[in-house]
């Protein structure tokens, strides 16, 4: 049986998430669950909750390079957690729960189902359900400052560690701004909304809205400290130091980056310098593939596609960051 989440379900849900998603305890933070602006469904059996999914609504606009106008209302399917008991009865219930949870999110009009960071094991399931897997839009960009631990987390061979350490010694950003000045801010001014929209519309085929109301909501996320800077050449960056509690891993996450190319280069460099001074194991960003040269210029030379599942009719290059997909709260 599936139904919408109710506040009275919270204690049972938190216990369920703690049991079946132990690698990411932050997803079971009660304050985060209550804070998120999203749709939530639970799948239940007589024994209690056996599945949970959240869907994050976000509006995307077509920019000038697309040759189109209008919006796409996307609902990111996130935090799909299931009872992973290995007995045969649990496996049957799990299969039914996956189907009904995804169906609930897919039919939640006007929000069109989408998912980011799709792993190979579930790609076919999305394709069978009529979704299109895109690898030509979003990219994950990274730099490993303490390579051994970061490589272990990514499941990569430690043989790469000496080469990465050597590269870090050679290619270290100075932190010196080359194109302007930066100012730290505590919140976004609604008077800037038109500027951010203009910059994104000029650069991107399809991009998520950036209003002060939306950005300031993101900055109020409990138990997270965001660092926000604006640039004199028109731009802003939001980043934070994220700690993976079960892996003892610290990464600086560039959560959002908007601006002119010069501004974005300076602002991304600022985040890299922050990672060095705070002894992070690395720095990571999620952005569109056309930003690869910017991230490479500041030393994020590791790049890989970040698969997205989306409706088949959306063919424009989509700009996605951690803020767009609500992945900034992941450790």
C-alpha cells in the first residue's frame, strides 16, 4: 500500500532510513526531512514502512541558445530507500514497492519525473519506464587533494594516488583573483534575480530558476554551513565543507555557480583555495559540460559524465548543479 507521507510517520520513517540507508545518515535527519520542500510517499505492509521516495520540484527555463521559450517543470526522484531484507517475501514486496513509489512520482502532475546521478544497475529500469538517459549534459568535476582516501571512496585504484599527489604539487591555484573582487554575502537580494536569469539565459539551453526566494531557502538548510560570494564581474558561488560521517571523508562541494566566464573562474578558484586551507580531502562540483574548461582552469581536472534520467522530449542541454537536484544536502 502506498500513501503520502504524514508528519505522524516521521519517527517510523527515521528508524527505517537509519536501518536501510546507513551509509548516508544525513538523509535520515529529522530536521532535513521536515525542512525539504518536496513530495514524499511511503510504501507500507502490515509490518510497517518498506519503501520511501521523495520528489523535489524545480522549474527549468529555456535559454537563448536553445532557440526555444517556455519552461519544463521537473520533479527529481530522490532518496529512494527500500527494505533490503533478503528473504523471498521481502524481495517480492520490494519489487512492488519500487513500482508503486516510482509510479507515484511519475504521475505527480505537473511535475515531470527526472533523476540525476543514475547508476548503471537501474538504468534499464528507467528506460523500460519510458525515460531517456542523458550523458551529454551534466558533468562531475573533482580534484583530490588527499588522493588515497578519495580514490577509495570512488572505488578507484590507489595506484593513481602518486600521480595525483604530483599533479597537486604542480597545479595548485594561487587563490589570487585575476578578474575582479569578491564579496561574501549572507543572503541573496531579490533585486539580483534579473541578473542571474539573464546570465543563465544567455549561456544555457535549459537551466533551473535562480531567485532570491529559492536561493535563500537553500541557505536555510539545517545543519549545513554555506559560504556565498558575489563577484564584481557579475556572478556568485555557493560552496560548503561536507563531511561523510561513515567514511571520515571531507570534501568541499561547489553547490552552485553562476556568472560570466571570468567571474566563474575566480569564484571556483576561491572554493579550491578554501579546500586547501581547510585541509579537505578534495573538492567536487556538478555542472554542465560547457563548464569543463572553467573547472579545469582552477585544477578540477578529473571529469566524468553524470547521467540524468529525464522525459524523452527534453533534448536541450540541461544545466544541473547540486542546488538544482537537491544533492547539496548529501553529506
